[in-house]
């Protein structure tokens, strides 16, 4: 049996929702998997460079993790992975790999693991739940990790009129480096600021109060510190807002930026590209709808 799985890209944090919010975008990786004696990985299509093709591949490790969680013997897997999500850009490529492997492994086993079990496994593998929750569940997810390893995730609606413009610079960033620049403690004032903004963000989306997003997408917990890694970010944010974006934030740990647009996204995309080019960095911006389905098993061929 061969199974085929589709997993969306994700943008974590959305400004103030650090390590709590994730948004699934309609940009997909696909995994085709079948049981085998030993491991083989083929990587047709874009975004391939440097990815491992042996047992250290994250999708393979995800498949193995599903087998181990189900107490089944893992002998190997043959994978074909079409990777459209650019790696190391803040769009959840590693989360998509873990989720794709876990969902594919579970499908090969006949589905013994619940979605909650898959979510807990993916969060443990990834180290935090925001991207994996959105990749698995779709939509805008609010997630938190419990001390016993369980993860609670709730999908909340996003107004269909909003478009999300993603600017992807032609440079990469390691999440570990982006976390290393963060302080161990922040002031109470900054903590309260972010609690207010993330609450306002969720309320504004639910009530479809779009103008409130201009205030709701501002952050003090991580973006001011990560700006030293991306000194061109303020100019791109200003350009996006000037072209009509409601707000513009780092996508995950960066370097990609995410802009929320209630209207025509093309002027915002071009303004972001031009601001980045003025800083001497090439990149491309593209508008995406929200993926509302999350990771899907598209079918199997026996």
C-alpha cells in the first residue's frame, strides 16, 4: 500500500502570539509513502537542496515515530517528497516534515493514533506546538503544551476576506539562532502589552473588526530582539503598511515576513519586494489564502 499526504506551510506567532499562534497557508508539501525493507527518499521538485535522503530525513523520522508510538516494528519506508515550502525561511518546513511523516506512518498502519496523539508527538519532535498544530489542524490555531506532554490546540476562524502576503527573502535563518537572541526575562510592561495584543488579535478576527489588527499585530516579546538579525525589517514593515497592509510581522523566526491585507494584495506584495531590494536583498512576495483542512491523507494505491 502507498499513501499520499498533503501538509500546509505555516506561519507562527503572528506578531504577539509567540509560541502560541500558528496560521496554515495554502502552500503544500506532499509525501508519498509505502512500507519497505530499508529507507529510501526521493526529492522531486523544488526546495530540495541539502535535505537528507537517509534515515535522518525528518519525514522518515516522523514515520518511524508513528510506528514506535503504535508499538509496531519499523522495517523501513520508501518516500517521495515534493517540497514546495522553502526551508529555513520561517514557514514551518520542519513542522511540515514531522507532521507529514507522522500522518503518513499512521495511515500506513491503518490509523491507530488519534489526532491528539499525533499532535503531542509532533510537538515533542519540533520542540514547540505552534507550527505543528496549524500544520495538522489547519486554519489559525491557538496551542499550548501541558506538563504531561499533551498539547491542547483550538482552531479559530479567520475572515475569508483577509489575504496573507508572504515575503520570502533569498537568505535563510536558523531557528536556534533566532531563539538565542531572545532574553531570558522581559518586563511586566512588555508581558502585559503582548497579552493585550494577542487577546485583541483573536477578538478582532472573531468580530471581523479589521482596523483593530493594526494595533493587534504589534509585538514586544521577540521581534524587537530578532530585528538585529534582520535590520531591513522595519523598512519592509513600513512599506507594507504604506501600501495598505493592516500589519506586517515576522513569519515564525524569520526571515520571511507576513502581511495581513484586507483588499488587493498585489500592491502590498510589490511594496515589500521593493523595500527588501532597496536593502540589497532579493526576494519574492506572494499572497496566500488560509488552509482550513490541515494535513490530509489524499488516498492510497494498493
